[in-house]
């Protein structure tokens, strides 16, 4: 089916919608989303968006914090671009209608873990992601953007080594359809649904990363999956993100005995980097044979918790917890993939005509451990740059000469629960060579199933492909760094591992 689109965007979160809005001035844009337009990770982002806009802050300080959090693997140029261009992108979001929270006529800024300054902007309290998503979705309803929901991309079309379109399935009818365009952008978000405990919604299955890999694009840093330290943990409800901003306001983590413990693990205490906090919580849970620790908000003073954290307050109230009087049971959950489709600083992948933006991309800006609230900013900074180069002659990013070739896994896939349990047990917060090898052996035994025109079949196939790549990356990195912790190699090894791991599909 011939279509006159200038750009095809796969995904409808903040990265996809922002790119679509910026690109519509160049020609018609098509957005494909496998769910509804509201189904994305963005709307669950509570903490906010980071930018050095305060009078006591600077892009240089933001950059220093970003590099420090990334455990030696941050791409310094990508991080410099992120931090220097962040204030201008805040102005872009305001121009699109995003209303950031203010206090006394000035934008309100919060502080989160590993930030040396208060530089996190919020919208709607702890509903920042939802506020941005809703605003951009409304702006994207104009005639220059066509949005097809319940349409899942199943293959990237190519010609002479370049991507030229997308093959998809209309999930309502089961009909296969195809679209052509000189540029396609992967904006499908992360892959938290590979794990049994995650803060991510059902759509976060890593489809776009697997599609890009299948088309020949390089992927990188897949061993680095960030586990958010504080997700609500109870048998009565699925994990629910309890924003780091709660600890930024003064909440304290306590173990089952009621002891504040983070001071024993890091000098920054409850505001230590996420990987440190997550592992500390796991250690305390093991030491006390508990399923969770507790986040104590009762010590917060001078803050209206219902107004500052409306979503968290309402959720906990629904679980019978008044957070101003009682602690919240929390434990870590899979939250954010630092790796993804390898791109340059203009969103170009190694395949001409194919771009990637947001959590599905690996710009190198996060290194081994993302700094809180840099994720939403990454989407708009590199989304803007991606659109800026659309009118150039199509070309891909430079291939990595050290990329490792991997065989494709075809249609082999398990049930969701089998994969999620396997990944949580063997590629979770703490890993070991023995566990990863056991997971790979199980993955290699997954059966090939006949193709079906359903979302579930395609998600399971792509999740299986991505899981294998993540396991191989985790097995090869014989050290501990950032979000990747190997109990059999507990030390950081800069001599051998101060480098990325890049994979491409074998021939």
C-alpha cells in the first residue's frame, strides 16, 4: 500500500509524539501504536524531567552528576548535549502547552537521588509523565499527523541496505498492511515486561529494539537494566512506582525492624544512586527474611503529601495506607533499560533511514546507571536533533568495529510468565554466571511456534529475542558496574571492562 508519509513513528509515548509534532512541518507523519495512544511508559513517569534552569544550577553541574551516576560508561559528548540543550527543550514543552508546577510564581524544582542540585521539574505533582503525554497527544491531533492505534509493527521494510517502510498488522481485523516512508523512527520505549516485577505497563515488551536488531541495526548496553528501588510491594496489588521524589522530600527507608539503614551503605543515604539503593534493600530483605522494606513518609515536614504526590497518595489510600501516618511497603522492580538500539547524537542507527529515540535508543547518555529524571529529557533533546537532520541525505551512524555478531532466534518463544520469572531470577538485581547460563539454556530450548496475526504472539517473539541478547551481554560482562551486579564478579574492572558491548545480527 503506497503512502505519502515523510516519516513513520513506531510508538506513541513522549518520544514518538514529540518527534511527530516536530516533524510535521516537513511533511505528513504516521504514528503506529499497538495499544491506544495513552498506553506508554511516559504516562507512568512520576519523578519529573531534569534541566538546569535554577539560579544556583548550571548545565556543567548537571553534566557532572550525569557522568558520575553512569559508572564510567557515559558518552561524554551525548551527555553534554543533553545537559546543555535541556533548558531549551523545557521551553519547547511549555510552547506545546505543558504546565509545569510553580511555587511563588517561579517554576518548582525538586531534588532526586544523585543530583547535586534541585533541578527536577514536575507537572501535576507526581503525574509528570501523564501531564506531558496528555498535552502532546492533544497537540498531535491536527491534520499533519495520522495516528493508527491497535496496529503493531511486525517488520521493517528495506531496500539496498536502507529502511524504507514498515509492515504491520491491524489488530482489529488481523490484516497485514504496509507503509512506505524515507525515514522510520523506533520510539517504542523499554522492556520492563521481561521481568515478573516491574513498574512498566503491559506495552513495554521491547518490540522496537528487536525489530531494529532484526533489520541489521546495532544494539548496545543491554546488560544494564535499572531496577527502581521503591515500588509498592504487596500480594494484593501489582507493583506501583513510589517516586524517588518522595525520598527527595525527606522520606526514609526502614527495614522490618524499623531501622533506617541506607547510611550503612552509602554516604548519600536515602538519596544514593538507584543501583546502590536497590541492592541495599535486597540485602535488608534477605537479612530479615522479609518480602519488602518500608518507606517512611511520616517524617516529612512542611509538605502537603496529598497535593505534592496526588497519584501516590491516592493509590496508597486505595490500599488502606495513609502515607502521612503509616509507612509504605516497597521493594525494587524493573524500571528502565539503559541500553537499546545504538544511535549517534542525531538518533541515527547504523541502518540508513532508521532512527531510534527515547528508552528504545542507546545514545550512551545513561552509561551503566541512569541519573533520575534524565529519561524524559533524553526523549525531547535527541528527538529534536533527530528531526533536524531528516532533510539530509539518508545515512546511518558509523558501525562499531568491535560489534559482536549474534544469531537470530527466529520465532522461538515461551509463555510470558515463564520468561518473566526466568529473567527476574537469573538476570535481575543480582546475577551470577551460573544463573545466566541456566537462563540461556532454558531460552535455547524454547519452542518455535507458528506465526499468528496477534499482538501476544509478536510480543512473545520479540521479548524472547531481546531476552537472549540481554542474557548474552550479562554473561560476557564479568564484572559489576552500575545496574549490572555479578555476585561471582562483585568488583568493577576498569582495566578490562571500561567499554560498551555492542551486538549486531549475524549473517
